[in-house]
C-alpha cells in the first residue's frame, strides 16, 4: 500500500480557495456553492481570478490558470482548494505546478472530471485528495447527499455508503486504498508522470458524453496497460449521456462493455455506484483506505480514518 497522509481536516473559520483551473465558468453559477461553504459550513472563501475571466473555452490562458492554482497551493492559510468546475485544461498545466510548498503545508484538493489529473498527482505525492462535487455542482438538484458526504470528509467524518445490488455485480470483499476518477483522464494519463498506480487498489471509474466504442477502447487501454489485472476491487460509477452509432450499433451498453473487460478477473465489482456527472456524486477519498463489500444484498463502501492528518 502506498504510504498516504491526510491534510489537516477543516474546522469552522478555515479559509478555502475556489478557482476554475480548466474550462470557463459563469461566476453566477458558483455563487450558490460559495454561499454554502460560507453560510452553512462556516468557511472563508478566497476566490481565484479564474472565476471571472475567460480565454476561448478555458477560464483563462494556461499561464494564468497555472498562476491561480500555484498561488493557492503556496498560500499556507488556505486549507483546501475546491474547483469551480472541470471541463478540459488540467492536464495542460499539471506538470508545471510546483508542489514544494504544498508538501510543507498540505491542503485538500477537491474536484472531479478533469480534476482527476490533479487528484492523481496529489496521490503520487503521498497525500489524500477528494473526488467530489465542485462549487458549480454542489447545489444542483439531487446533490444533497453528495454535498454532505464532501462536508463530512473535509471535516474528518469518514462516510459510509450503502447502495442496492445490481445484476452485473460480482460478490467479494476488499480493504484497500481507493484510486480513480474520470475514465477518459485515467486512460489519457497512462505513460505520463501522472499515471495512476492501480495495483492492489479499489479503482472507481465514471464518464460522460462518450461514444460506446470509445468507452470500449478506453477499457482496452486500461487492460492492455495492466491497470485492471491486479485490482483489489472495481467500483463502476455513472456513465452519463453515452452515445451510440446510428447504424450499426455497438451492441452493448456501458456496463456490459465494462463487464466484458473485467470478466477474467476475480475481484469484487459493483455497478451503478453514485459517483460521476450526476447530482448524487458521493465524495470518494483518493488515496484513502476503504472497505468494500459486494454481495447479494447490495454494496457497502466504508472509508477508514486510519491515516494521520498532518
């Protein structure tokens, strides 16, 4: 198991940063999330410049997004960085980020989708991070449980999830570190400095707006590169707004494609887990240890607080 440390858990009055490190965001779309952080969670929000700027499809140029993120990484008074949204752009700047100050004063990095690149980098450095709703999505319809799970994790209360059984589930138990995120990003990072080590881990995956044949190709990429063979378990989240060819069709849905590519392995697998581009996007502690139980009655995933905060 990779050694992992937790940044200090939050307490009321702490400062957090909110910024847009990837795609452009409308400032008014993040205001409800900022209000939640300040008025309900009792935190002070430091707003990044990228919440109010734009550069083509991005929130700002690569240089300006990098500067915004770097300043928050380097500010010891900021205890967590929560992305406003994902989109595209994190992998353009992740290799240029300097984590020297972060290693001295670590903080939580929170987000999902394109933020998978940052979460993977943080894990490589030996620190936990959180795949969870962002400022734009945390107040959307159906996000109440997801938002509460993020609050729990940030404030040191490890959540436990129970979900119904799915016909494709494969029973079993595993206790291991959790890694994962957006499937497209996980495949995209293979062979790079932010490649995710999956051996002995509970891997979770999710995605949105992909063609089914491309989902198949990404799963083949994970399998060919050895990312699926030595898992402790697999948590399959939401695959939202997936597309098929008009004619002929691919012939399988998202979960059937994934089932095919993990059929040869014996670890527990669960499907339809509440994580991904949906309102109910539960917080997943990347690098944290969790206990996964999959049986005929359903699925339990319980995060463990056995790593010390620094």
